[in-house]
C-alpha cells in the first residue's frame, strides 16, 4: 500500500474507532487493507461480504428492488451498526458497564450509549465491470451509520475508464475516506438533561427566542454534503460524488436507542417527549390524570403508518377521520419495525419533511413500538386510524405463532386499555376490502368502527407510488428467510 493509505489506516487504528463492514463485493480489498496494518484487532469488529442477492436480503432483512442504490447502502450500514452494538454488548457482558472503550460512564447512566460513540457501521453496494456485458451504469454507493449520524454518498463511474482491479482500488479508497470522514466528526456529549417532560437543547440556534426550541435534527444536517478526500480518488471530470448527511439531536438518539418511548414532532421541533419510565408510570395509572399534559389532545386519534411516502389517500384518511371523530388526528411512525429494515436518520428526515410539505404543522408521534399492543400502551384510550389491509394483517394468526388464543390475549389487553379502531375500506383489483368482507375475530370486530366505503375508500398505496416514482421500494422478506443469519 502507498504511504498515505498506510498512514490513514494507522490513524484509524490508533483512534477509539470500531468498525463493522458490510460490503457486497466491490471494494472488498479494503478489508485486507485494514488488516495489513498492525492494530486491526482494535478496530475491525467484523467484516461481512454478503455477495449473492439472497445473502444481501438476509443481512438487510428485505429484498430491495435495486441492490446498488443509496437506500440499500444505508440499510446495510444500519444493519452493520446494529451488529456492532451486539458485539460490543457481548464483549461487556458480565461487567458492570462502567467503562466502554476508555470512555467513563456518566452519572445519568449513559454508559450503554457512550460505549457505542466510536462505532461506525458501513455499507457498500457497487455495480462494476464484469466478464459479461452490463447494460446499466457503473456506480458505487457507500453509507456510514454512527450513533448520531447517517451519511451516504453515490459515485457514478465512467464505463471503460478503469480495469476491474482499478475500480476495486477506487471503491476501497472511497470506503476509507468515508470511514475517516465519519471518524473526524466526534460524537458529542449525549447526556440529556430533563425536567419533567421537557429537555434542554444541545445548542441555541439563532438567538434568545430559539433557546427553548428542541429540534429533531441538528443544523449539521446537509443534503449537499462534501466528502473530504483524505486519499485522492483522481476522478474523471464526469464523475462526481453526491453525498447527504442527517444528524440527530440527543432526544432523537434517545428514541432510536430505547431511552425515550415517544416524541411528538411538529414543524421540525420536538414538542413533547416521554421516557420509558414515564411511559410505564402512565400505563400503571392509565385512567388517572396525574399531571396536566398540554398535548393530550394529540393522543385521541392516532394514525400509524410508515408514510413512505405520504400520499393523497393518507391525506383523505386524515380529513375523514378528523370529521368522523371530531378530533385532531396525529400520525405515528415507529422507528423500529417487526418485518422491515430498521430506519436511519436520512430515511426518517425525508418522511417528516414530505409530510410537513403536504400537511403543514401536522403532529407526528415518533415511537419505537411496531405492534398495536405496544402502541395501545403508549396511547391508552385512543382510536387507531387504519386501512382494512392493516387490520387484516394485524388479525393474521400466523403473526401469533398460529395460536388464536395469543391474538385473543392481545385483543383483550387492547380492549382493557380502552382503544378502538376506525377502519377505512380499501379497493383492490378484485374488489373492495372492508369490515363486511374480512374474516376477523368477533372480539376484534367489536372494537372497530368503519367509515362507510361510499364516503371514502383507499385506492392507492405507498408501494405503488414508490414504484411509479422510482422510490426504490423494498419488499418484506418472509420470516422463515430471516431465521438464520440476519444481524438484527
């Protein structure tokens, strides 16, 4: 290796940085680069090369329609970061957790997060030259995920300009540059000072009036991010790196990593948050008013979904549910999903931005609760706004180990929490799916009200819209394909 490359890797090894790499083929020489310089055992926790489509599906937890794209690189990076968390936790199991990678624990119990402040998960997808004619463009996408940042870059390559070996060297050096870019942005103090249901923002943005505002994303978030070339890539003038970065603030980090149960987001700001402990206290006192909550009106009607992207049917459901229930309808997005890939900061920011553009000042709950029982525990007494297809999937007994009594237990708990469902019919190619046409348990039917299909029927889906607009959709992988190997 050249001296600059060796020196760069030596700096990485001498830092607290720990890496988990998921590289789908192109750029894999970087693994040998990292291990050929002494000190690799301190840095590289794991490197995986999921080369076949089946291996990539298993690693990401989904089957992407495009294997070489920014979204797939981000999903690989998040999966790699999650794998790194598992390895760090395994390393420290059996200890008191007071120290992690040389970082002392804080008085606020932040040791679990501080131990992961130097962790970088990296995902790389590439379409390079091969031994057969390739119709598509040559390109590479690299993403990094840290505790606080999601960064992704895309680089188109000129066909025929380089040999395959030269392409591999270029991609490996781009990966090293992305690692160094992530490493050179130190993670901040993650201690979140709370007073009741408020939090102190990490920085004041713009003056005295701004000091009380709490933002989900830092001002460092940038859709035109510059990637510093610590190793010169010597690109063709026709080749340009396009990069994006989303930077989470401490309240959002707390949500993603489990210390906060829920946030209320409006117009870029966090209006309300509740810790896990506060959420448990609310559940124990579900029907007693202990303290005044100025945001309680946003919990009367909750519309859960991924909203990827938000579309006209969603907007129609919001308006109809608001009229039907005579209540504000809040959206709810879970950053964790039972069957889909985990969310990253760029993906969440994109969804929130598009919702805000479509419905200004729309209240949105952000949670970690993918299942309806968990949602009911967060929002006792609410009415969930759902499409008929969502209700059908919820009632599918296969999701309960094919034991109907497990589903009935869930329904009893939801009923005890005084939650109901407002159902919207859905139009399919073979007819209309509604409460009348669905086969669901009587117990669930008793918890449902339906907007008459003649008043409003859902006729489009986010999946179809992404497909038409080239949003790079993903399809769920059947659970049986995930039993052996997905690092979740």
